[in-house]
């Protein structure tokens, strides 16, 4: 077994809403494709401050936290981020850490995407198969 890494696309949800209302074009919505670590030990989407700035996400609140290595720091919680993996999309908030780190795709967004880790093949797979998802409520 090893670390599962997957390519995901992150987009500023506020930008998508502005594009839907005609304030900006869809191409102007800030978006980035990254290789994330699928980490069921993390609850949420976690990204570094540098990526938050690139996406133009606002910090809604901050809280003290401890990382897996015991480091204590102040982290921020952002406004909505669209997470896209293949044909699957979820909008969630993200925890922001001040230092450089890999993007972590935690258990909550993975559940929303209806995916789970396949540790033998080190990839994400659909919980209910690989066919495209219908509309979820």
C-alpha cells in the first residue's frame, strides 16, 4: 500500500456564481488543477496559503489546530471551493495552512464525490461504480 494521489480541479465558487450572473466570463473564474493526496485521515479539503491566494478565496474564520506531526498553528476556513474529479463535483470549504504542503482531499469531500481510495492500485474509485453520477441532492 502507498499514498493515493489524484488530479483534481479546484475553482473559486464565488467566481462561478459571478460568471453565472454575467459579472465575469466563465473563463475568468479562478481555477487550478493539482495533484492531491487522497487522505481519509483528514476531514476536509486542505491547501496551502499560496494556493488560496491564487484562487482568490476569502478566509471566513480562523482556528487553532495541530498537524499530524504535532505542529500547532492557526488555520483558516475559506468560502466555497468547487472540487472536480472526473465527472464528479462537490462544493466545500477548505482549511488553509500557512506553510507549503500538498493539497489533501479529506474524507468529507471524498464522500461528497462518492469516491474511496483503492490502496492496492493507489487510485480513487467510485464507491458505487465508475459510471457517471446522476444528480445528487
